[in-house]
C-alpha cells in the first residue's frame, strides 16, 4: 500500500508539473503569436478586437508599409553590421581577459579582478562618456558604440569561472609537449568551452541587436541608424499617408496597432532565427559557467 501511495503521489506530482509547465509555455508564447496575428489582420478586425490567435482578413499591408521606402532595409543592414562586429569584439576581449585571469599564477590577479569588479558597481556616467567619445572623434561612427562596450565584466566573470572548472591536467600535459599558451587556449580550452561561448555569444548578440539608447545618443546620420531606432521613428511619426496601404481605389487603411505589431515581428524574428543554432549549448553554458560564480 505504501509503495502504491508513493507511485500515485509521484504520478500526481509529475502531471502537475506538466500542467504548470504547459501553462507557463502558453503564457510565454501567446503574446508573440498574438502580435503576429495582429500584424497580419485587417484594420477592421483589429479595431473590433477580434484578433486572438489567428489573423482575421489576412493581409500583409503593414509589412509592405514598413518596407516601401527602403529605409528599414538599410537599418537592418546597419544592425547586422553592428551586431556581428560588436559580438566578435566582445567575445575576443572576453576570452583574452578571462583566460589569464583564471590562472592563480598570474601576478597582480587579485588587483585586476577588484578593478574589474569596481566597474560593475560604478561608471563614469553618460555625459563624461559622450564628451570622451566626442573628443576622440568617434561620434557618428560605430566605434562610439563598440569601444565603450568592448567587454562585459559580468560575462567575463562567467567565462573565467568556466575556465577555472576545466581540468588543469589538460593544460599541463599540453605544456609538457611544448604547446604555447596561445596553442593551449586555441586548440584545447576553446573547443571545450563551446557551451559557455554559445551562451555569451547569444547574450552579446541580443544586446547589440536591441541597441537603442547609445545609437540615439552617438549616431547622427539617418543612414547609420540601427533597426530599433528606425522602427521607433517610423512608429512614433505615424502619419495618415503611412497608414494608407495599397494603391488607387483599393487602398487599405492600416491601424497604428498593425504597424506596431509588424515592427515588433520584424525586429524579433531575425534574432530568433539564430537561437536554434545555439540552443543545445545555451542552457549548459549558463549553468556550468556560473557554478563557481
């Protein structure tokens, strides 16, 4: 009887977990499905609040409106450049900082770690950063975005903790065989660090893709703006001409809600396409990289 009671209790707990996880998954994915449905629905259906999980009076006029002048395509290209270069520089500097700092034999290691930790608690502020970038001639260039954000102290500590968890015997045996520090890092450490590298790459890439405030402050040319800033401008400055899609007598009126929904989908889908390639490493990298943190 006791065994049967334990099995019943275990089964109940398992099904309760399934139900709670299903509800959590639904609550997470519903807003995204709803926003896609709104972006593909007619203005009548949106104004009547008929759109729920499926487009009503299917049309793509909101997307055509966003893309018709070509500015969004240019902004997308700018964002891709900002994201790829920024993420590459972030990962390069993070690895170069985390690997030596993970070695207790490094002289001055404690002072360096304290100095890096200090930057997590205090910063120079917006105005000093802008004045510095302006004096260096970086304003209106992407270097004003990349240079101040070359490395994240938090991500560096995560990667450092991961490196510290790797067996020291691997490096010692390679050093005995005559391998240099660079060879050990490139051929031994980094291949074993794919989980944490995938996780941090995704963190950095999402941050650059969603960059808004720094672009608004440092970039002045309209042809250099990022996707998020351009989308905000297009949504904020919605005009009657922008809300009128189609041509001739068959023009279709588009609601601001439809434009906003299409803008959200346009901004989110590209970065979502990257996630499946990093998913198998993502959770493992976050957990393993933070064990000692």
